C-alpha cells in the first residue's frame, strides 16, 4: 500500500507531464463543462480576493478576471502547471507551488476559494478542508467542482482500483460524503448542482 506522500509524488509527476498539453488532454477536456458554472457563481459572490486551489494552467483565473475585478492567487501541487499558469496569466497573479493540506497563506486572507476538479486528488482531505476554512474569512465561500460516479456501489468499486491507474485520482466522492466532510468542519453547504452525470458543483460558506 502506498503512503500518502508516495501517492502525492505520483500525482505531482502525472500533472508535470501533462502541463504543456493540458487543454488537449482527457483531463483538460473533462473539466471544461464545470468552468461556466464555477465562474457564474464566483461573479455573484461578494469580495475580490480569490484563491484558485489546484489552479492548473490558470484557465479559471483567466476567465474570472475577464468578467470580475479581482485580486487572484493560484496554488497547485505541480511546478510545471504553475509554470504554465505564469505564462498564460502574466503579471498580477500570485502563483505558488503548494500542498492543499498546508497552504502558504494567512488566516482569513480570501473572500472566495475555488477548487475545481482538484479535490479528488487530495491525499489528506480532512486537513485540506481545515486549511480551506482557515484561509477563508468568516462568511467567505468555497466553490467546489469535482467529478463523481453515480451510485454508491459503482464509486466503491472505482475507489478500490483508482490508485492502480496512472491518473492522479485519490478518491471519487458522492454528494453525501463530500458535503458531510465540509458541514462537520465549520461550513454551511448549499447550492449543490449536478453538471452532468459525471460532475457536480456546490458552495460551502465558512460559519
């Protein structure tokens, strides 16, 4: 059985390899269906300090800056993804290589945290939730989009084999499990929406 650190290193290497061609990869094509919904929600929320956690090559930050006046930070486990994000976004965005379970930001620093198609890669999800809560101001909101598989049994079977695939996936969540993860750690979860049969978006307000 791999340790979480070993799996995290595999994930890092996977996305380092993918970084230059991410938009044309299976992963890059899959996440596009969530972009519009995530951006729409971010625009409707108050506040202008935004962290994109698992920012990849910066697509969401670029799209958000086109429609909302914001100060943006981006964090990703992959140094190559951060390098690509720097190329795509230019100056004015604060980018960092960082682990979601140990974020390099101050308490209450952000009004909005976006985490799109990233959470299912996290090897320490409870600590990641606690870190997201820490860096959000009280009343601030997380917008989380992620893939899923309909049906508890199907997810269980997938999660039994997910570590054997070279995909960087750690765990695929259903609605009840992931909302409980946040609601039991100081968040009010609301506005759940299934984008299609394979993905969802919800909001979690820090209380």
